[in-house]
């Protein structure tokens, strides 16, 4: 054993000596860093040789060393403080966990005492208390397990609410021109909101040609109020989604699955999408200040889906898999978008917002609201229950009965060629399809065909001129106005000419 002890002493001495050498080295290093006499000795040895300008750099060198030393001390100080805080936090966390465990134990004891008291009461009635308590506990546990497996709590609640629901047929008989008049009278008599009849014709016609309506213009002209009033009028309050600058993807719009909680964070928008699938009413989602974030970031997927030719393809994926307890309309993690829902976005064009791109404008129906209407009196009008299927049948009826005349279709085609030649801008089949839906419905709402063409062309086609350098096309604007007057009649294309005059003045 003596031999082993000598071996162990010599063996461990090497390790200890190494540690001591490290400690001595650190101490010697710190002493060396703070050896003011050595710094002074170097300065004194060069003092006679240094010239005036060089003393500046001597002072700068001293300052740099002092700053480095201070920073090193501060770094050590903050590191030690952070370590102490972490240690204290961990200690407090352990204390908290221990306290929670004690509380859970107390709760368990109290529950046991409660069960014993209940057993005594039940035994007096001649029942078997143990069976009753066990059955109650089993039911509670089964209930908890079921709720734990439900990852869409809002949609689950909607399923329960609409379990025995059947869509109602309201027996609507109105025509589109009556709808415009009723909506206008309702807005005035019930909400004290005043809108021009031509604006409401455009609004209803926009619903026929696109699921996305964009209300744009100066602040305070009633953009959000119009969408809000429409929800009140059809007795289905609009779901208002206030867009935030932080919206970067669809998760802010629809929600997302939280891997930690195993729950889907559902938004009000998702709930509205789900509810709309149960009935035949008209639903609206308002995207308030929709361009305060980039629309393409959070709404691009929705735009693409709504562009699908078949409504059976209007499907959005919420989660990549299926759970047995998922809502009944969420099939294999996917939800079919309802046909009876419109998105109405409001836009303010100022420095705090983003420009809406062509991709969005081409798929939407933009409506400008830049004027305030003076108050006027009208008849009393209550809100109306309206079936989506009936409203859509009116749209189809208008498209069949009031198609754009062949004469005007030829003029539009020739105008397209003129715009391509002089402005290098063209509109595709999508816009032409929308025009063939918008204009007939506008006529059925009480407007004239040329007025509908004028408004649609101005908002959907001439709007593209804003992307061009106006100073380069300024000389082409007056000849184009002359062309419109010649082809469609002098002063007939009022909206178009007014817009082109505005562009010319904006240079």
C-alpha cells in the first residue's frame, strides 16, 4: 500500500500543480495588467525622444488600454451577475415546483375527505357509495380526455351549437333594383349613413363578379361603415379583422397549430369561415386597413384558392393530418371555403401603408369612395334576411337577361388594341369575365350599361396607368380622351375621362 500512496501522491500532484499554475498565471496576468510602474518606466525611457505630435498618440494608446481594461471588468461583472440571477431563478423555480407539489397533495387530501363525506351521506340512502364515486370519477376523466383531444375548441363549440341546425328559406322575392333601394333606405333610417345610389349599384355588382371587394379612398368617407352596414342589413354582422403591420403570413389571418399545447389557435376569421358553411345566409369578413401590411403575405393563398374555376376546389389546409375529434367540416385537416362569404377590404393610401399590387387588384373589385353625401330623408326600412342562393340566382338571371351588347363589346375590344399600342397595357380573360358579370348586374340594379362599362374600365384597367411614368404618357392622354369621346359618344365615359384628367394634372 505504501507504494500505491507514493504513486497516487506523485500522480495527483501533477494535476494540482497544473491548477495552481493556472491560478498563479491568472493572478500574475492581472498584476501585470495593473503594473502602473512598468507603464511609467516605459514612458520615461522614451520621454526624451518623443516629439509634440507623438505625445497625442501616446495619450491615445493609454486611453485605449484603460477602455479595454474597463470593458474587461464590466464583462466579468455582468457575467457574474447573470450567473447569480440564473442560479437564483433556478432556485426559486425549484421552490415554486415544490410548493405546487405540496398544494397538489393538499388538494388530493381534500378531495379524498370530500369523497368520504359524500360516501357517508350516500350510505344513509342505502346506496353503494364506492360505485357512485367511481362512476362519477370515470365520467369526469372521460370528459377530460375528450377535451384534451379536441384541438379546435372554437369550431367544436360551433359544431355543438349547430348540431341540429337546418338552413332556412326566407322566401325572398325582391329584384336587384329593389335590393339597392332597400339597402340605401336601411342605411339612412337605421344607421344614419348616407350613400349615393350609384355607389350601392357598384357595390352590389362588385359582389357578383368577385369575392374580394376593395373599398378605397380618403379617410372619413364611410368605407368601413359601408361594409358594416351591409352586414347589419342582411342580419349577419360582419366579422371585423383589424389588420396589423406585423401580419407576415396566413397564421395571423386564420390561426395556427401550437405544437406545445396541441391546440389550434383559432381566429375569429376562421370561426366565421366555419359558421358560414352551415347556413344559406350572406356572411362578410371586413379586412380593416388591409394594406397596413402586405396583402400578398397573409391573403395570397386565399386569393389563389378563390381563383379556382370549380368551387369544389375552394379548399384550404389547416393542419397536415386528421384527428378523430376534429370538427365535422374539417376533413383530413382541410376546410372547404363557403360560397356565401365575401371579403371586404378597406384601404387608405398614405405613407403608413403598402401599395396594393396588380395580383390583388386583378382578382378584386376596387370601389372608390372619395365623396361625402349630404344627409337626406327616406322611408323606414328594416334589415332583411336574405338567402345566398336567392341572391346568386338574381346575379345569374341578370347576366342572362342583360349581357353586354355586341356593339359595346366591339368597342371595348378596339379600345383594348388602342391601349396596348399607345400605353403597352392589356387586360386578360379574367378581367373580361368579371366585366361580363359586373355590367349586367349593374344594369339590373337600375343603372345603364355604358355607366357600368365606364366605371369598370376606369377602376380595373385605367388604374394600371398609375404604374407607368405619367410624364412619359402625358402627351398620349388628350388623344386618348378624344378617342373615347369619338367611339363611345362625347362625354359619355365620364368616370374614365375624369380619371385621365386627374392623371394628367398629377404630373
